[in-house]
C-alpha cells in the first residue's frame, strides 16, 4: 500500500508544540473557533492547503443543499487533493482523493459507487443564522470504486468552520452527459419515494439514476417510440422503467416488480443516435421475495440520455 498520509490543519489561530494521538483527543482539548483535523490510515503527517480551500470563507461551500469541501495536502514530493460532497443531512454524494508523487506517478481513491452513504459516515451540525458548520466524517476510499476488496485509504476528519452559499454553479449537484459533439448536457431524475423527495445524484450508465441511498431507477425507450404514455409492468422490455434496491449483503441490486405509468413528452436530438428524453413517471414497486415490501414512487420527472 502506498505511503499513509494525514492532514492536520488548523486555521484562524496558529498553534505550535501541540501533539495528539487521536481526533477525539483533539476535539476534547481547547480549540480555536475554526479547526480542521484529518487522518488518513491513522497516521500523522504534515499538510498544505491553498487559499481557495480551507483558509477563509471560501473553504466550505453549500449549494442547493449540497455541501462541498476541497483541500490539498501532503509533504515532500507527494501531494494529494481530497474532495467531498454530501447533503445537509450527512449523506455522502461523492468522495475522491487524487494523489501524485515523483516516485509513483498519479493515482486516485474513490467512494464505493453504489449506496455511497452506507460506506462513509458523516455527521453535520449547521447553524444557518451564523453560517457556521461542524462536520465529522469517517470512511474508506477505494482504488477500485466497484470493489470493496481493492486497496483503500481510511479517511477521518473533524471540522469547524464558516461556510458560504454558492448558488450559480452546480445547482443540485448536476448530472451531465456528453453528446455526439462533446458538449455537456444536463440530465436529471427526481421523484417522491414514499412521500420523501428523491434527487438522483449520479448517472453512471446512461438513463440509470442513483443517489445517496440504495435506490436505482432505470429508464428506456425504443428509438421508434412516439411521445406518449406507457403502461409499466415487469415484463415490458421495450419502453420500460426498472426499480431496484442495493443489497449490502450480496452487493448487488434486487429488482422489484413495478406497475404504473411512464411517459415522455419530448425527445431532444443530439446528433447521430444520441437523444435526451423528457418525461414523467408514477409507479408502485413490490419486492417479489417479500410482497409486504411495497414502495410508492410518485411525481417522477426526468431528462434521460440514450444512445442507440
């Protein structure tokens, strides 16, 4: 495993001659108003942060309910960039550590791709009157985001800081796809799942939407399908919607039987065989292995990308 790394960075006030053995001990001691402690694989190391990250009011940003943190750290000839994005409720959207060294070149660690909040714990305390935030987090970032057995780093942090509101970049943590000309296009999928708002945060595969939780919604239309409404059932293989839930034991998705409606009102052409479909859905999902496990999905709206 590559060299272990740790960021221990305080801003607002500077201290010298301090030594601690754990984040918990640091938090228990007298601290400045602003502080930031980060451990990687449980080891201490020197750190670096540029002026656009955790120094001053630009360090932690909140945009439409999404909190983002970015920090550079490292020592000697090895440097790292850590980026975290999560909801106000402490649900991880994405985490990535990009690293570079003169000896090993460049490499990256990622959160587990599916059900990310299950594999990375975050607690958030937010004071929206004073624009203050405290955050604690701990989880693993993997060399292969699809493989929990791949090489990983354990990331652990404790932060108290001001934050600022950013409302003109990445609203709702936008999902984008590239058309045949290389231009970026916004995609989205939202609904109410059992009366709670659900916002897709990822589209790892075209028209397959996931979020911070275990749910996945997949959409598909036949290239010759005219705008209109389609009846949903579990046997439809032409114009369909599939609903599944990530199983943390098998590490695969369990598919539900769905009944309801799927509709698209407009199809936008992006060159060659690239299209975006804009439409709505409502359905009920039933676990075929447990008929009492019923999920109601209403007020679904989407813009999904397909390539034929």
